[in-house]
């Protein structure tokens, strides 16, 4: 294993050291623009917020197939998979997906439990993505509920330089040591197709199709055909099959632009029960059958989105309107394992179903001045949905609720001088279910030199309680777990300082570096706590959460060579209160480091890409089940990917091949997983399914 890694590294270093030729990297580039948190599209250098951008070229070089795989390479973002449900969500600054707002083209995405938060990132494909923008910290003024730890904004492509453009790819991957193109249970198979058409100077149309088939990974289990009665049947990572398609129509003329986009996703996910029942056939011959109670999940998601940007006189208006629907259904069936057939099945039922009407509008440029401007905005979210028994330990019928939230927000941007800009902001959120929520922000940018900026940002955000926290009711002889309809929204506050600088050296090197410091404080944390011995639990606003993040990065670029180095220290303090005790509140620190390097051969356009990320041991206080808390630990791990890409036939085709997860990370040993009220803790964290190899063919005309 070490020899293989050293060989890859040696080859990469040799190629970089011998780089002599120049290419387009040294040419003047169009300045990168961002939209997250801006009044209008803005150059990244002039943005009032610190925005991290992952562009389309980086995404292509990674050979990633969904947003989860891309973000896994980012420091201080950990993708947390749930192998039982098939969902993978983003963890930022130690907080899970409930505290991270996921947007597509500035619109929050519908998920199982609401709008924008706790979104399964494997359901968002990359075949038509222009860039991903990430802002860390509380963004409640701009993006409302759930934007406590940060915002991830996924920007899709909406134009083309050609009259007609056709792009697509076919990608085949092993799943650790499993791969077979035909047999069920082996490998990943991904295909996508994009067609862009410039109908006229004003009209543009695009369609996109993607298929991602993951055939599962058995790991230490023995597959769905196994019928031993030792709980070894099934998969560590269950199979799932995704189809998604989208269509876009865009119009641009003078100062008016609008587009309509329709997106559809279907996902089938199979859960194979590890328990096998041995049933006598009573046929007089001693015959028996081996059956298991398996489950099939079927998710359908529709997203309709209309965006318009125009001028009303000199006032700029940008409006988003969206209708979204997600229905996650399931049915149970009895599977005859030796005969490979379904003996009986239940009727398919919905257990998570959400319909959302959403709109967000912003008016700016009221005074038509480059020195001072202010923005007035509104946001409304009408969610009609429910969650049933298997979704969150609900009892009996599905819990059906309608939630309406309306917000107004106001901010002003004052360019005090050529070097100093200031933006204060405030939001008022009204909900029929909770008390009024107020959020504040103050952002400042100081241009310390021609190529250097210092940014300071403070802000707040709230998180409304979820269905399971409000309405759970799971009571029997052994359990008493209840929600709490009197819960208050959680309140988050962050303060950050960000400095960056870039320059070009006389020898042709382009160097950029930066230092960030960010503090996050979340109060009224909602946790399930024991309120009565031995097994009575209830959701309550009790805990507090604090996080300190210090990070630094430096980027080098010359000719065809680019190198990025990153490092961070992340400290977390959690105050948890149980029936008879409370946890220590000292900070526990997590160290991360990362690097990425790319090199392109001038003579052949062969591209080499290497990505590395180290995550140190993580220590967390958890309940030990005996009215006390202990310090648990999750092991450290290394991640590395290496990809080679070769275009040919006038760059109409490109072949890529490589290895992902070179260090073969699967599950991490952990003593930091606490058991819930009715679930035993595992001694590991199931993070990845190990090393995989892939080959990809891309084409464009």
C-alpha cells in the first residue's frame, strides 16, 4: 500500500518539477464573480462577504459525481452519510445539516424535513453546475431560517457560447474491490447528457439528464442472497438508483433577464434487513423457507423555479418564485431469499411528504448612487407536509402540519471611501407557530492594498424546530420519547475576521494567501434529554454550543502548475444538561490539513490532479447512559484522490481515470457515539466504503 502511494506521489512531483511550458493560466482571466449574499452579481474581490468558490474546472478535475463528493475535499466541511437511509448531509463547524442552508440558484432546496436544511447532497448532481459558493457563519438576515453555520449555494449553467452545444459523459467506478457492469451488487454506473441551444440573441434553452446507479457495498455483511441467521445479511452501504432531469428557458434583453427551470428527481433505495426468519413449510418433508422483511424507498422531487431580474425605473428588482414537492414513499415486503422472489408486499405509503410555495424578492439601487445603496427584501415560505411513524418515531397516523413564515429584511451598503465599505442589516421573521424572530448583521470590507482585503462580519440566525422535535410520540412498555410543542427556535450568532492577499512575482509565480478566524455561538440548543428515570425523554431547549475556527491557505500558480495548501484548527465547546448532571464545557480541538495540485502537459494537454485531506482525532463529550458524561474520541484519517485526464480529437473527447480514497478509509473507530433513548451506540463511524477506481469518457460538440 505504501509503495503504491509513494509511486503516485513520485510521479506527480516529477511531472510538476519538470513543468517548463506556459499556457493559458498565465493569460489574463475574467475576474470571478459570486452572487451569494450580494445585492447583484459581484466580483469575488469586491464581495462584502468571504465567499469560497469551487468552479466547474475544479469539479471536472475531481471526477466527482454529486455535491457531497466535491464538498468532502473542503476543510471544515464534513459530509455525514447515513447508510440506512442513503442520505448524506453537510456538517459545518461541527453542526449537522439542520444548521446549513442549501440553495440551488439562490433558492432553498426542499428536503425530507423542510426547506433548505438537512438536504441529502447525493441527490444534487454535478453535470450542469457552473460553481459552488460557500459562506461560513450565521447568514440569517440574507437567508433566514437554518442559515446558522453557513450557506452552500449551487449555481447552475444558464448560457453557452455556441449555437448548439452537446455535452455528456459515461463514468464507471468500482466500489472498493467490487465491480461488474452486468451483475447486480457491483460498482457504480453514471451517465449524463446536456444540450444547450441559443434560440436567438434573447432566448436560450437547455435540457439535462443524469443517471447515477450505486449497486451497494456489502462490507462485513454478506449481501441480500445470504440467509444465515446471524444478522450478517444485507449491505453496509445499501444500493440506490437515481434519475434526474431538468429543463431551462432563459430570456435576456436590455436590463431584463428571466428564466424558468423545471427539475425532477427519482431515487429508489433498497434496505435489506439483516434479520432472517426460518419458517417451517409443514409439507411433511421437513422443508423450511428463509424470509426477510425488506423495505423499498421511492423518492420523487419536483422543483419549479422562476427568476426575474429587471429595473423598475432606476430601482433594481430580483425576484425568485418556486413551487417544490418531495414525496418519500416506502413499502415493506417479505422476500423469499433462496427462491429470490417477493412473497407478499404492503401497500406503498408516504412517510415524508412536503409541498412548498416559496418566494424571495429584493429591491435595491433606490438612490442610484455608487456611494450609498440599500436593499429591501421579503421572503415567504408556506410548507405543507407531514412525517409518519418510521421517519422519526412517531406513533400512529402521520403528523400533518402547515407552517407559514414571512420575513422582511433591510440592509444598507455604504462605500465610505474607495477602500472602506460597510453593510448593516436586519430581518424580522413572522411565523404562526413561533414568536417573532429578529436577526442582525454588520459586515465591513477594508481594502488594505490594491491586492489585499480585510473583512469583518458579525451576524445572527435562528433555526425553527423540526417535526420530530415538536411532535414525536413514541411510548410503549420500554420507551417514553416525546416531542415538545412549546420549544423555542434556536439562536445562533457568529463573528468573523478574514484577510486575503495576492500578488505576482517577477519570476512568473502567482501567489495568494489568506487567514480566517470565525466564532460561532448557538443558544437554546434543542436536545432530547432524560426528564424522568429510567426511560422518559423529551426534547427541550437546554444546551449551548460554541465553536472557534482558525484557518489559513496559500495558493501557488505558475504556467501549467497550481498548488493549494490549507490548514485549520477547530475548537468546540458544548454544554449538555441531563437529569442529574451536566457536561464539561472546555474546548476540544480538531486539526485539519489539505492540499491540492494540478499540472497540465503543454504538448498533449494531459492533466494530472491530486487531492489530499487530513482530519485529526475528534473528541466529543457524550452521555455514558449513567447520568454522567465522558470524553469520547473518533480516530483520525487521511483522504487522497489522484486523477489523470487526456483530451483528444480537438478536445471533443476526454478520457479520465484515477483512484479515489487511496488510503482505503471505510469506518472509523469511535468511542464518541452515544446511544439514544432506544438505540444502542456503535463502536465505529461508517464514513466511506473504501478505495475505488474509475474511468470516465466525456464528449462535447
